[in-house]
């Protein structure tokens, strides 16, 4: 009987140690994630970065994208739907990661479009027509102009403005920040500085939902 009692006590002690270790591990992982998020924020948003949504929104998605990326085009309407459903609490900032061959010229055009106050029109026109100017995973910049003209942009002005030094500087900063954040594929998302645990729309939706819930609970409390 005494041995049985000792055995049960040992099991209870081991269980308590295991639970304590798991709680410590979870807490450590949470602290590491918070520290990484704080460090990431330094490289996530710059003065030139284009954004949709309130500047004061408590939850911010930062997306590194390539206009020639098929998955980026597929995610764009899904992310816009999130924004529409959370107008007060969610903000999107886009950054460049021109990983496809030829995309470096296309992102120059996007930066030039902001000089006509038509950045989002240009982006949506390019994503919608992607199959016409991306061939074998390679961007063909010479094929984008009719699509931009139909979106109301001055093509000749775009061709001139895309050579401006500030355009090159903005893109260079995005590329440098992408390297610092270990962006190796597109789209790459960060939510309030936190990288996705793994790639996928459901993972993005869950992380955004968690951050929205935390922000609303903090506001209510």
C-alpha cells in the first residue's frame, strides 16, 4: 500500500513538473514572439509605404508582394474583404519584394503611379490583367501599358516618372527591409509585427482574428 502511495505521488509530481514545464515553454515562446514582433516593426513600415485603412487602426497587416506573383493576385481580394469587414480596426500596408524576373520594372511603374494619385488603380489593373503580361513566371513590362491606360493613367508620364531617384530609393528600401525580415517568397504577411506561423489564408485569417479580438478586449476593458 505504501509503495502504491509513493508511486501515485511520484506520478502527481511528474505531472505537475510537466505542466509547469509546458507553461514555461509556452510563456517563453510568447515572449520570443513578442520580442520578434517588436524588432520587426522597425523594418515593416516606412514613410513612403502605401496603406489602406485608418492610421490609428489597432491591427496592421504588412504585405510584401510581387505584382507578377499569381498567389499575390489571389490573396488581394481576400485581404480587401477583411479590410471592408473591419474598417475601423484594420489597416493594410504594402511593400515590394520583386522576386520574379522583370518585376523590378513593374514596381517602378507602381511607384510612378502614386505621382498621379492612382496607385491603387494601377495595382488593381495590373493584378487583374496579370495573365496577359506574366509569361512562364516572368514579368513582361512592355505588355502592361494598355491595361494601365484603360485604368486612367497617363502612360507617357508613367514612363518618365518611373526613372525618378525617389522611385529607386523607395524600392531599394523595401528590398532591403525584405531581406532584413527574411522575406523569401510572396506574399509574405506580418500582423502587428508577427509573421505567420506557416503560409496560408486560414493562418492569416486566424492571426488577424486573434489580434482583432485582443484589441477589442483591451478597448472594452
